[in-house]
C-alpha cells in the first residue's frame, strides 16, 4: 500500500482518479530521485518497529532501498516497481482526509494494488 499526498484545491470522492492521474504524470516526468522514508508495517499479526530507510530511483524502473542492519523488506512483487507503474495497473483508491504541510492543505489518497494476472 502506498499513500500519496498531493496538493489540490478541491477534492471529491469521484475525483480520486483525476488526482491519481495528475500524480502519475508527475512521476512519469521524474528521471531519478532519492528519498528518506519512515517504514511502518501495519499488519495485525506482525510486530515490527518503525524504521528509517532511503529509497533511490532511476527511470524507468530501477529502485534500491537501503535500511538499517536489523530490517529487511521483501515486497511480493520485489522492489522493481515505481509509483507510476502501480497506477498503470489495477488498484483501489480511497480518500483518507487532509493535512497541512508547509501551510498548504494536502489531500491524502490511499492506493491499494489489485491482483496481477
């Protein structure tokens, strides 16, 4: 599951696909980046402490994740994905609310990937 935070002036539930299409267009324009993330595993039957990590991306599909020594994350589809590729496949999106970042209202959309093939 990936949560996107995007600045949009107005939001209604019926516009979530429009917002995610804007996100995809922005990701498609990115050639490379690195980002610091806080990983939180939210699964009832697992107790995993939050951890800090760094993700590196290089277009079109190279991803590397570096974490501390005591943490391993092996996603079902591996790390070779990008948020834009997620939005090219089947997914369900839900509006989760809003928050303020840097004084601007940001809308939060939860994206849950669908099953492949």
